[in-house]
């Protein structure tokens, strides 16, 4: 991060968006697929709001995709400042986007993620993005977010694979180990920022989903 921001202290609540029908149906989403939350996703969003509405957020950041907007809509409706950044968008899955996760597509996914785990981080699905490309736009977004004054407690809503990549960026974890970060819909990572150092204070918190999971 930019050295000018080293004295800034912030707290980031980073969550994945709620469930969409394509999530439920096993259809590939990505940067180019702009689907809304389904009914269960709306319930997840409400559960997150109920659990964290007492936090005095200074700002909300989301991707440009509607599923993130809807997930934090209750907070936005409170009148909290909100900004969309394309640097927070999901990875592009290229030619796989909008397609069912067939045997052939899952074979392709498994192949690409295996290559990523081996450190081959410039490879991508045809027409899509590599982890290095995603992390480059994320760094620009986070440099912007950390530079903003009077935004000490920030809510960020984004996407599963992109979240894994971002968390690696923040805590200087090798991108080849991105799959160490699970990402259920509306799962929370609480990340502090102090003197230029990011620290994960709460790892994959899904306590707010307990009642929903028990009801399934």
C-alpha cells in the first residue's frame, strides 16, 4: 500500500454477497453475470443486517454488481455513504460464465485451480481473468479505500473468488494459497489496518447464519 497511508487505522468488515439462483443452480457466475439475490439470499442479507446494524459504519463499498448492492441494501437505506468500485468485482470466468457446471466445465475449473495452487497465477479460463490480473485491480481499489479520510469503519461487499484473492493481498499470503479462505454467502472477514499492516481479526464468521442453517 502507498506509504502515505501508513499512519491510518481502519477496520474493514468484508463480506461475500448473498445467494443468487445461479449459485443455487450451480451455474457459473463471474464479473460478466449480473444476477440478483434470490429469496434465500435476501434472508441471508437480512440476517447479516440484524447482526451488524449496531456497527457505526462510516462508508460502504461494493462491487458494481447488483448482488452486492442488494446484500447491503438495508445499510444503504440508513443513508450511509456508498460507493461502487469495479476493482471489487468478481473474477471473470470467461467462456464459462452463465453455463452449468457440467463435467467438462468442472474438469476445466479443477485444472485451472490446480495450476493456481502450483503458482501459475497468470493463467485463466479462455476470455477470463487470472488471479494476478484481479489482484492488480484490487490493489488499486484498496489504495483508494485506505486513502479516504474519516472512514475508520468500513463495510465491503464483494464476491467469493475475488474475496479469496483480496485477503491474500491484504495479509501478504501467497496467491497459490487462496483456497485457504472459505467463502459461504454473506460470510464475514473482519480485517484491521494499522500502520500499513492488515490483520485478520475474525476469520470466516458465519454466526449470523446459524438460524437460517438450522431451518434448512
